[in-house]
C-alpha cells in the first residue's frame, strides 16, 4: 500500500512540475491541490489498513469498505475545500494531476520491491 501512495505522490510532483512549466504558479498550485487531494486520503487509508492488519478481527472486509468510502468522501471534501480556498484554479492542471494521482496506483503492481 505504501508503494501505491508513494507512486501517487510522485505522479503529483511530476504533474505539479509540468503544470508549473506550462501554466505558471497558478497551474502548479492547482495541480498540487488536485494531486494532494488524492494522496492525503490514500495515505491515511493505507495507515488504517496497516492498523487493521495487526488486529485479529473478522470485520476486515467491512472496515475496508467503510475506509474506502471515507477515502472517496475525503477526496471530494478536499477538492471542495481547495476550490473554496483557491478560486483562481486552473482546471486543466487540477484535472490532469487528479487523474494521474488516481491512476498511479495501477502502476504499483509493476514496480518490483
């Protein structure tokens, strides 16, 4: 799980750097906001899974589903909060970073440890 979160963070940093080159500071802030809106809840979810793995409970599936629901709600909440705090958002940079961060975990299976 940590590998997926680190790949998401790397994708966010890459998208932020590219957005800074093409769109300036406004694009970099927007890309960072979009990517970190995914990375922060994913990191907290990964920590929650580590804690759950140490317990010997039969509620792992329920806890996973509830955690995933909270993660998705947190992503939406962080995006709404970011848009409220930074109304001068560059939508292209935000969406590209958001999509890259969301899809970066698919490459976690390709990276060998």
